[in-house]
């Protein structure tokens, strides 16, 4: 199945506008975590315990988002421990992507706290969030159809580039050296997700499942320590979903990533995730292991509706 891709902008202008220096981050230290989650534990108690422990990882505490008179998120809590794959699930309209947009600086929360490795992210611009080693994919494909697969990955690597616009304009020798290094790293990222053989093909006309992997390769090529995946399995076949799970596990283990994913494919979520947070109508209604969340009455009611 092929996917028609929209033109989303000028890649040269996009790269030129993102000339911020890379901020180094500690992507290897592991802290101490609170493990007493319990079946149906409230998000608030878990998040506050995690904050008090001072451990590494992602901690969202009482985040509220309002759009005029609409309360999109109501004191949401969530944790993602370092080195784990955490899932953020809930019915349509629960606030999952809104929370992702807060994590990456696209939306500004009205109140609350968002901390990654003891760094407060709330109030940062998207490029500043990326500078702390946070990368994401989106629900909808955001690729340049006329660029090759490798070039699409390179577009997302501005955070790890060291040269400035003056050096690029003058084509200094170190610019050409860096371009070769960046191209090699983009190729390595594509090899990791099994797309090395299509690196030089235009993105336009490639199967939808392949394009989703291109986005994954682009996110990983920026060397994140926290990877946010927004519905990575949407539109994939059963075999592609199985392959995606293998790729996500491989990337987590190889690069010591912490991964948070929003997903509606419950089979993938239950088999892939170590920990789940469930939202409904903008509130955290449950958190725990997949087994605990699966049997939680509040989660069952959110998905299936209450009894008479």
C-alpha cells in the first residue's frame, strides 16, 4: 500500500533555522525508583512518590491544559522509568497527544510539572526540549516526499550538527567532513530499522509501513535518550506490527533508550510495554503493569462503558 505525502516545507530553510548548539545529556545513569505500584494505583500517588525519590526518568505531575473553556488535561500524572518502555493509552479524545505535545514544548501547560532527569521541561521551547535528548514521532507522516529516505533522516539531525550557517555558506572543509559523518550516521540508523536498501529512494511512493520506519529512524538518528512514539502501529498490518515490536526493543536495548508510546493497538501495548498509564477525559485513571491495568475496573469501564 502506498501513501501520498504532503509537502510540509522547505528542508533547507528548516535546517538553516535550527542552528542551536547541542546540549549534552547524561543518557546512561540509572537511579532508584518506587516499585510499589499496585493494581489500579492512582497516577498522583505514583508520580509524587517518584518525584520525592529523585530518580532519573520522566515524571509528569498534575499537568493541566486548558484551551479557552475546554479542560483538555486535568491534573494528569505519569511516570516513565529509565530504560523501560512505557505506554500511554486511553479512548479517543482522552488527551494522550495533548500530553505528548506538552512534553515536547508544542503546547504550554497551564500548570503542573514535567521533569526529565531532574530537568524541568515545562515552559521550554521545542528546540530546547530536543536539546535535552528528547525526540518524537507524530501520528501523521511528516516526511518530504521528494527527498530520499536518507535525506529525510538527515533533516532530523540538526541537533547533533556542530557547524553554523556561516561555515555552511562558505563551504568550509569541516562542513564537508561533517556532512559525510552525518550521512553515515543516517545510513546506520536506517540499517537499524531494516531500511538500508531503500536509503537512496525518494520517500514518495514507498509503502506506509516503510514510511513509518523512516520516521522512527529519523527520531533515533538525533541521538535521543527519551523517545516518544505517537501511534507507531497505526495503519500497519499484523506482520508489520510484530516487526515494529522487534525494532523498538532492539533500539531500546542498543541505545539505552527510555521509550514512551501512545498506541491504540492493545496487542502491541500489552506485549511491548513494561508500564502503562491510562487517561480518560483528560484524567489519569490507572497506572501499573499491563496485567494490572487490563483488570482495572476503571479501565474496563472507560473502554467498554459502565453497566446498567
